[in-house]
């Protein structure tokens, strides 16, 4: 799926997150998560800084709230998963979160970008 230029990098990062999610589901992702955790947290922060305000002001506050809540939940799961606990749960939650963003959130954000075009 072709993404709006402002979402391309975030979408690319989602591919790596899906791979990590599958590894966590298999019980073999704790080391990878330790290596990628800071990048994931930075990705979450960027989405909250750049996308959540657009959603809030564009009448999609529920999507923004879900985005933020899932980031908090994932961060908590990651803390357990790096210690080898709840890996499968973290993996499944990460996969579901990426799917939510790609299938539901990004299309709304892209529509907002199109509306704001001069």
C-alpha cells in the first residue's frame, strides 16, 4: 500500500516491528527486543508528537486515545518481555497494534493530510 510521504518512514518501521512481534510470539525475541526497545519507544514518541494532535483536533480523539493507551500498554509489556516474561503476549500486542495503525489510524491521518493540501 502506498503511504502518504509523511507516513512512509513510520510505516517502514512497522515492518521491523512485525518481525519482532513474530519473534516474541515464538519465544525468541527478548534479546532482539532489548536491542530495539529504544527505537520502538522513540517511534511511539514520534507518533504521539506528530499524529495524535492531528487526530485530537480533527475529531478523532478516540483514535488518539487508543494510540496513546496502546503505547503505554506495550511499553509495560516490553519491560517484562526483555526479562523473558510475557514474550508471547508482548508479541501479539505489538502485531495487533501495528495492524491497528496501518489499517485504521494511518488512513484517517492520510485523509487529514489530503484535506490540508493547498
